[in-house]
């Protein structure tokens, strides 16, 4: 599903830059004894983190400000019950903790728009080289945010709501020929009167994306180790819209204008998992993956305007919509640094993959007769990736 364009390579490189340095190290190298316990939201005293003298892995609602091992402190201090020696005092201050009530995440998350293929728009002659394609449209990163508010409902269950957006991308490209030899997609690049031998061909595209989701996260009681694991179950709404403006001009006053608007309104459910890999007392790598299946109300609306040599303007509107099943993958790798008890710095990279959607360039009708008289066609087999870096803060209460 990854696009062949250079933007997709940035996704791979960025994820590798996050993961590979962490693979080379492990929190276990610093342990005193026993096996490390995975609690990235909760700083144990050192002896409790690395010793088997501890309770079952603590859960979200544990109150870190109650002295750890209270009532059993003396048994730890005198070294009984396999606890660490007194030098690793069992009474130490807690630095950070799991959210035991509510928490909020605010990420600055710029994204770029990256379709999985290019569409040829104009050629030099009927069978010549490509003169203009959608690959000539340059999409920069657009600023946006991913915000989450969560509530700890029970020791092993969290409820989260997330808004992801709002993004838009807009760019244009054009090609001019001094000899008027440009053929376009409107005639499927054939030599057709009024459609071939163009002097100018231009293309503009505008795309938007936003998402809302509600999730339940269930914490799994895994054996002691550097990993925290939770399962995700939720519902999601995603909107992806595009607009395309095409224009070709040939000798005289002949001109062809085509505007194509596509809309994908997707509702569905999603499942996934989250793994937090403890690296040190205040640092962990978080990998979050979700997959969704949507009912997509996909549509396209085309407005074709032809201006002939006599300056006669004719307008041909067509439209079509249909329901289909679409798919989404949402992955993120985030490096977390807990620098205050209730504040965590987040740095990472994320990507959203959509499959089975209507893209504006895919819905340019190549048969000019159908474009004029219908019936309208809808191509909803498009694939696109939205991806970019993440920097933000998480607040715990």
C-alpha cells in the first residue's frame, strides 16, 4: 500500500530512526536483580522495579503517593522474604505514575498527502512522453493536531476520545507548448477534434482529511518484563474529500474545463493493540497500531465545460455515489520522556493508510462521450497514505 513516491521513503526512514537505536539497548542491563516490570507510567523505587520483591504488576488505579510496600517495609529492610538489602531502601519518593483519573494528550502532528500512484494528464502528441501528471503536484506537510482525552474507568480499562485533524493540501501544476502538440486525458490521449493539439494544460488539486474516534483500551496482565500491552476496541469516523480543476486550451478560443469533486464519508469499527517498551525509569517507546473497516458513502461530482471556436459554452454535469467497504491502518511509534510526575514529552512518527476510497484524479472520465452524456462512473479503488512526525505532551492526573 505504500506509495512509490519519495514521501513514502521518509516514513520508513523516520520509523527506523526511532526504533533501531532502542533495539540496541534494553532496560534490563541496568537491573539489580530479578526481572524488570513493565510500568512505563509509574516510577517504582529502584529496588521495586528490578526485584521480585514486589506485588503483581501494578495497574492504572494504583495511587503512587501511598508509600510503596507500606506495612512490609521492615521485612524489606532486614532482608527477609528475598527482598533486596537495606542499601536499596524500600522507602523512596515516587517520581511519576500511571493516570489514575483522567489524562490528556496534545500532539502537533503535521501530515503530508501521499497517493499510491500518479495519473497521467497530458502527453506530447498521442503516443509521446508524459508532459504533465499528478506527480507534478507537490504536497507539503500541513499543520494539524491529534488530541486525546482519556478516563480510567477501572484498573484495567480506559476510555479515550480522539480528534485527528483538520488537514488540507492545495497545489497546482501546468505545462505550455509553443507548437500546440499536447494531448490530454479527456480524449484518452487520442487525436480528437477540439481535444488535441493544446497549447496549455493546467491541473489543480485540493484534498482534506480529518478523523474522530472513541476507544476502549484493555490492559493485559502480562508476565513481569519491559513490556506493557493493551488491546484496543473502538469506533471511528473518517472524512476524506478532494477537488480537482483541469483546463486545456488549444488554438483559437477552444477550451475544456473539468472540475471533479470526490467525497468519502466513512463510519466503522476498529481494533488494535498498544505496546509500551520500558527503556529506563522515565523513558519508553510506545507502538500503537489500529485497523478499521468502514462503510464508505463514496461519491463523485463532475462538471465539464466546453468552449468551442465560436465561443459557445456548453456545460455537462454528471454525478454518482455508492456504498462500499473501505479499510484503514493507523500506526504510530512514539518515544516518551517523562520529565515531570504529570508531564510526558512525546516524539515520534505516524502514518494512516486508506484503501478503497474515491480520489479525484482517478475519477477523470477518459471517454469524452460518457463525460458529456453519462452515465457517470465512480472509481473508488484509490489508496493513499497520510504520514508525518509527532511532537507533543501528555498530562496525567
